[in-house]
C-alpha cells in the first residue's frame, strides 16, 4: 500500500465514524494537534505506541501500522500553485508578505532561516463581532547560515 492510499483510507474511516480531529489527536496522543494530524495525513511519522493507537482507532492492518511509522516523502500539494482556496491563501500570504517576513526576521536574527523541522503551530479561533478570526501562531527555531 502507498502512503497516499493509507491517508485516503484513514480519511474515509474518519468520515464513516464521524470522528473529529480533536478526538483523533486525543486518542492517538503524544504530540500537538498539528503534528498528530500531519502524521495521520502522511506528512510526519508516528512513534510505535502512537501508531498502535491509530491502528486500533482506524482498524488498520499491521502493514498499515508500520507505514505510519515510516519517514514520509513530505510535500502533499499536487501542483506548484495550490488550487484549494484555503491553501491558496497561504500561498498568497507568502507571495505578498514573504519578502517582508524575510526582511523582518533577518533584521532581528541575522542571515538564516526559520526551521520547519524544529517547529510548532497552533490554530485558534478568535471571536470577533465582524466574524470569527483564525489565529495561527508559527514558532520555528532560527538556524543561522554557517560560513565555510
């Protein structure tokens, strides 16, 4: 079985059982909501005990459980420019603000990058009278470029 097939199977079971991501994250445990969800979606790997709980929750075979523990091929978008409207807005944010974020981060930290490996993200709802807002907090370790 390919990893994308397993993702589709898990999403079908999620839909059939009426599971929420909050419930799935609680059942699998051992990580943030973003990390566990990314792992279930095929972008991260689960530890053996997490994979065991996921296998039980989704009714997975031993092969599928092991697949959840493999290092994935990361990158889940099928095209260079995403077509899904929600994902496209992130692309749009980077297109509009990317150079600004780069300038502000490098002025504060120096020449380097924000790690997407040593990284976490939180997603929160902010009530607002004009319509609830999405609050994302991205936190990544700064990695300076080395001279050699």
